[in-house]
């Protein structure tokens, strides 16, 4: 995982990497609970806060009120190379 993504903490980078790996394996996005389990967090609320931060910084897009719609942007994919 590339660590040159400015303004991203290790946990957010870990979440991006997990989402990317999950989508490659399953062809659909993980749920918030699956992300929490995948990055060793117990609180889905904490994951939700990280996801909001990633949306605000342009690393992911999420369709509101629809499950499994997290998409990584090109900016996020650059951090996984």
C-alpha cells in the first residue's frame, strides 16, 4: 500500500485497502460491519466517521440509503498501488 496519500491517517488507508481487496474478491462493496471486522474496529460508528472523512476528501463515493454502494475514486486507487 502506498503511503504517499497526504492527509490520510493509517486507519483511513487501511479502510481504503480493505474496500479495494474486498471488491476484488467479491465484486461488490463491503458493509460497514464487514469493514469494521476487516480493520479490527469494534464500532461501526467509528467506521462511519472514517467513511464520511473519506467522502469529504474525495477518496470514496457512497450512494445514500443504498447498501453496498461504496466506490473507490481514482484518488483512492492511487493509494493502493
